[in-house]
């Protein structure tokens, strides 16, 4: 099944590490398996991982050049298999879908696909975003910085009517990643959660999700632009400037507010670490009360130094969080539509992708998105 399609498309290609993207015209990609769907990309969002990949810091990816990046995008179904055994048949031509990078062509048979024991991010048997044999749009295979893309029907989420493609695209990585991290905190409404890097792409979405989930929220950042963005959201979160406020002073402040007398019970119940910074990690750990949970999302090249004293004597749990399942992706999108959680985003045409990257390095916070409807 297919709409009337062109024979070629434009895409922005990486042709070497540490080089600008190059706009090229190439043949339209074609589905190769029954689960494949061809979509017309409507919006594609830029992620820090796109920068890491382009710098050559994610070996062995990409495995070859030229390469189309972007693992958080949204589009419209234009062609798919009509086979009744295909998951593609659950989507119709014209359906609007959100596309996360993971997991393209999951194997269906490995430990993860057959149902791992992850209690937070688990899909139906036969598919897993953690499948070690799967590819990933924008990382190991081509992604969303092009007019069309091949995606796996099993990785998609229907876009709610209340949301546009530009609003949806940033949620396909930033949104699901911070949503899943909040779920991994395993705290209850009224508990305190801290977000290190609160004004960035994930962080400012996390402030909104956490507030709508009923948590008491502390957002921390260390740059003027992101702090201004975090404060502008009016989520009710306490926003702290790590450059001028000590974590220990904030712990005392929150302890007084909560009527606590012992230092061990002062502070926050969970913290999410988004920056690739040891200083941010240490600040977040200081904020935690005893028995708190530290959820790590970032993965700096040299890792983090962890205090055994925090883990042993304060009983701090440290866990990682990558992404959420397809089930959680759909839950997150519906939550976003219902509670009007939106990324603060700036849009660019596909031809201006290198301008987008240049603006990304200025560190203004929020998300930067390619809107395919723009021509300049």
C-alpha cells in the first residue's frame, strides 16, 4: 500500500566526523521487511547524542558514511506492507506517528525481546527497546534529518490529535527519556525530586512532568539561559543556581520547610542527573536524604566518580535510565497531550540544520527542531 511518492528525497548527511552536515538528493528508501513503514518526516529534533555521534564519540557508530542522523522525529505514514502478519497493518496511510530511535528490527527472540525482568520499561513479548540485536534510527541506521525515513511499525506511537509534529518530535527521545527516569525514581506524589540540568532539553520537560505527577520539584542549573527558561515555565518548582547556592544550604532549607530535625532525613527523595558533569553529580548526591535514589541519564566519556560512603553509610541507590518501552512511549504522549506538557522549541528548515547545530552550542536551553514545513 502506498501513496503517490517521489523517486528522490533530500536529506542532511554526515560525510565525516567533526564536519558540517551536507544537503544531498538521494533515492527514496524502500521497505525491506513486513514491519517496515515509510513515513514522510514532518519534524525532526536535535539531541545531544547527535552531537556526540558527529564528534566520533560513539564507536562503532555510525558504521559508514554518508549517514542521516536524528533519533527523535515525527511523520506521516505514506507506505507499508499490507500483510496481515505485519505490525505495519495496524497503521493506515495518513496516520501521524512519533518515532524514537530505538529499536529498529528488534530480533524477537533474545532475552530482552522475550521479556526481561525490567519492572519499569517492559514491552509485549516479542519486542524490546533494549534488544541488543536491533538497529537504531539516526545512530546505526539513517534517521530523521531527511524528507522520508524507513521505520519499524513496532517502535511507533500514534500522535494525539492535540499535538503537532513539531511538538511531538522532541518527546521521542528527550520526553520519553526523562519520563522514564521519573518513573524509575519510584517516588510518590508529595515526595521531593531534583533535576540536575533543569533548563536543558530533557530537564525543562522533566520539570513539567514532575509537577504534573504531583511531586515537589527542585530544578538545578548553572547557566543563565537554561535557568531563565526553567524559571519561565511557572511549574511551581524551586529553581536553584548551582553557581551561587550550595547544595548543603538547600538541604537545610528543605529540611526546615519539612519540619525535619535530623540531617539524614533532610533533602530530596530522588535526583536525576542529566549533565555530563562530575560537579553536577556531586551536587545532586549532596541534595539526597538518606535512602534516596540517584537516577543517572547522562554518560560522560570518563564516567562519574562515586563515593562508596554515600552508597554504604547513607544507603543511596544509584541506577541508570536509558529510555522507556513502546508502551511507556504511548503513555507519555497521552500524558503530554492531557496535561499540556510541551517542549520550548525553536524551529529551522531542513536546509538550515547547520545553523541549528551552531545555535545548539550557544546553550540557550530547550529544544531545537527541524520543521519540514519551513522552506527557509
